[in-house]
């Protein structure tokens, strides 16, 4: 018997199969679904087995059931990206936030390398189109509520607003007001 519930997802190309595992029979039920899905897909399109993964969403459970497609054991992963959102086995949003923050820093570096002097209007346009979109992506999924994540998001904004020479000498809050940008805690 299982001590805890386990949510199992099969990510097959752009399709997903899901089963809430409670009893010892549930993995076999899911595997039947996997086999039915494979039969269906073989008639319509071939699956790329290398793109098929299994993800277990649980807390502190060692679960070792093996799933197969075309006699190939599917890889079990702890972290998977689905529609641009990074999910880990404990459904923590930290990896997703860190990845988006790193992308925002990359865009910030791109702006810094390619623009020597930025007017306030130019900076705001570049910020909103190249940086903020990464910081806000799937925000409803991971809305920052941890102080550490909020601080990490604010660091990106602090560094970005220093690129504008006309407001660089101001405090961070004054720079945000001058540029009419909200803080991380504001929508």
C-alpha cells in the first residue's frame, strides 16, 4: 500500500497522461493507458521515444515503477519543462523563477552591450519588451510570495534601471518612479 498519494505524468511529445496513484493497482492502470495511447499514436503519428518522459509529483516517496513505450524504458525526471514552465517533483517554483531570472539577466546583458546611451523612453520600451516578459512569464503559476524570490526579481530591476544614465544617481525607488515602473510586489 502507498503511504502517500503520487501524481504520475507521462509527457509524450506534446501529449500528457496523468494518474493519481493511490493503490498498488494504479501503476498498471496508468501503464494500460500508456499502451492504449501508443496504439492510437502509431495509427496517426509516430512518437519520438526520446522526448517521452515520466515525472512523479510527490514528497519524500521513493517510487520505482518502470513504464515502457515500444519496449523502451521511459526516463524518469525530477524536473521537466512544459509550455515554458519548469516543474520539479515537489512542485516548487524556485527552478522556474531562477531560469526566468537568468533569461532576464541575459537580455539585460544584450541591452548593455548594444546600447551605450539610453533615454528613459528607449529603456522603458526595451525593458518592457525584452526583460519584463521573462520576469512575468506564467506569473499566475508562480506568483512570487517568498521574500528570497521577490528580492531576486528586484535585483534584476535594480541593475536594469542603473543602465539609464539620467537616473543612475537616484535611489532605486526614485528610479522606478522616474521611469514609471512598478516594483516586484506590485502588479
